[in-house]
């Protein structure tokens, strides 16, 4: 009989048809025919010993298969049927026996039926066999199982979700617990994984979760903006697994299962009262897991990483990526945006426009049409809005600078009488701030009528009353009374009253 097993083994090792034919006593054309059909059936080496050459002949050439009195099952049909809901091997064996009985042939017993099908399934690879290169990719996923952290104050349980990263070449792994699966913790876990590995892979393969991938179709891939920004910072390329295709990242899927046993299940009976405490325990178990010897080959994940993969990783940047969260907002008339518990200003020209906000732990940036329009140092809390004077209109900017010292400095430059009026406005109320509006209006009168006329008007008003009002001064300027010379002078010793100088004090006549 043709040695199908040897032909498939040698062809899997990339030997030529002539070399394989010489080794197996077959023609090169026959070898080419067998290899072509084997590839059509997705048969690859290694093929289990339970799948004999006779079985392979039945699979590859059903019409030429030698008969031994038993009907060989249609493995391809069984393989496809098992993918359907609620279909089991026991049901398919019962149907197989019914067909054999109708055809008056002897069926295989249940045990032999199962063994031959499992041998066929083990030899059939439905996906492309990818040879992983060291430092090429990192596969990431969330573990299906969770842990619990107990709040030390309220005593209520908090769910801890476990992030898993794996390097396919060495199977070196990383795990971390986070309070949720949102974008900021998802990206932060990537940063910690790169730091744990001591380098960056050229490709990053995540699942199609919303925290990282917005849209993934055959024609279009749209990534979360922060996720893409992180990848660009580290110089890696994000290539998500195809939807509903876990075999695109089999190492992460397998590592999730193993970590669920050796880390998550191992910590199930321990109580943790903070995520730092939980992650310390996970790190200890993770190091033990990576140092465990392989079952079917020499070494461990750690030794394989250090010997085969570590030197092929790209170097880490000088500083880790600072997680940023992007959002959009339409600027309101107060030209403020809200991030967390604080409000920050943007240029007032952007009122009514939609802007993009990039928020990190230390900085707030505002972009309009891809140009940065504003930036602020981020604060945890501020009861008052944080204004940049450059973002404000001229009149708002002046108001922001209003205070007792600024008003008095301005009045001192105008003259003695203006200073006296400003002090009256500031200190005739319960608090000085109540006089800011009158002082501001006085400044506008100086712009309108000139500082010299304002000084004269204040002198005229003080000659009438020690507590002149803004209306008094405005009326004097409007009527031109400031241009009429006055013989009365205010007292400037702080009383702002008007006194007569007697002749006796000056030695003159009354």
C-alpha cells in the first residue's frame, strides 16, 4: 500500500516531489497528486498513529479504498455536523450505524468510531499554520473569570477583571487585575505588560472589544483613537483578530484558560482589600506560572523568553505612554469645558464650535480642526473655573484683573481727587467688591472724557459732598461743570470732608 503518512510527513518538511518519490518508492506525479488532495482536506503533519495508511486512503480516495468488511465513516461530514448546535458524536454514531445497517455493512463500534474521528480531527487544521517569530506579536484578551476585591470601608465586594497578554513565540505571559474593562484601564494594562516584558512587539493582536476597536469589517478598520495613539507612541501595529475568530489569537485564548486555573482559581479562597494587594498576589503567581516547566518540551516560558525572544523585542520609549481620553464638546457662551471636577477655558472665538478634548492625568488639551487651541495643567478639583486671560475678550480680561490694588494704582496715576473718590467707592460698602462696578465705570469715564477732565470732575464733586456718587461725577462731565474753576478743596487726610481755613490760623483777615 502507498505510504501516505510518509509522503505527507516529508512534504510538510518542504522536500521536493522527486525526493519524496524516491524515498517512498512513488513517482513525483503521484506525490504531487497526494499532497494536493491532502491540502484540500487540510491534512497536516503530525498525523496521529491511530490514523493508518488505510484510513488515509479512504479519506483521500474514497472510491479506491480497500474494503475490509467495515464502512469507514465520512469524517468530513462528521466534522461539519459537529459544528451545529446540540450535535454530538454519540448522535452521529447512531446515524452512522443506521446507514451501515441499511447498506448491509458492518459499522465500527462506538469506541473505534470515536478514536478514528479524533485522529482525523487532529490531523485536520482548519486554519493556516503560522510560525511565530520572536518579538513579532503580542496577543491580548480579558479572562472570562473574575476575582473579588472587598472595599475596606464599606465591606462591599468589587469585581476585578483580569487582563492577559501573551508572547506567542515563547508563551511568556502577563496578567493584571483592573476594576473595569474601560479604555483607560485597558490601555494602562498594555503599558504595564510592555514594562513587564521589557520591550515592545511589532504587532499587537487584540480582540474586537469596544475599548480598543470601534469597527472591524473586511473593508474597514476603525480603532479607538486613544488605542491608536498608544500604538503609535510605542511603534507597534494593531491588527485585531477577525470577528468570531479566536483562532487568530490562539495563544492568548489558551493562556487565558491556563491562567484561569493557575492564577485566578488559585486565588479564589483569599480575600483582598485593594487592587494593589490583589495585583501583588497575581504577580507572585504569574512568576511561578512563567517559571513552570513545559510538559512536552524542555524549559519554561521564562527560559524560552530569555533565550529566544527577549533580544528581539523593540526597546521601550524613554518614558511610558501617558493614557489619554478623547471626547468632544460644543463650546458654550462661557467658553468653558468640563473635565472631571474642573472647568477650563478655551479661546472665546470657539463659542458654538465643536472641539476635541484630550485629557491625561497631568494635562488637558483642546483641539479644533486638528490644531491645538488650548492647554491646561490638570487639577483634581477646583471650585472656580480655570481661566487663561488670553482666552478672554478684552472686557472680560479687564474684569478679571479688578481688585483693590489695581483700582487704587490706576486712580493714583490720574490724580489726588480721583484717588479720594475711588477710596469712597471701595470703603463705603460692607466689602470692597461691592464698589468694583462703580470703579470700573469711573475708568470708562476717563476713557470717554480724558483723565484730566475726570480729575476735575472728582474735585468738583468732592467740593459738594464727602461721599460723591458715580451719577454725580457723570452729570458734572456731561454738563461741563468740571471746566468751571472751583475755590473749594477737599481734605485729603482721610476724612474726605470740606473745612474752612480761618484767618486766625493763617494770620490773615477773615
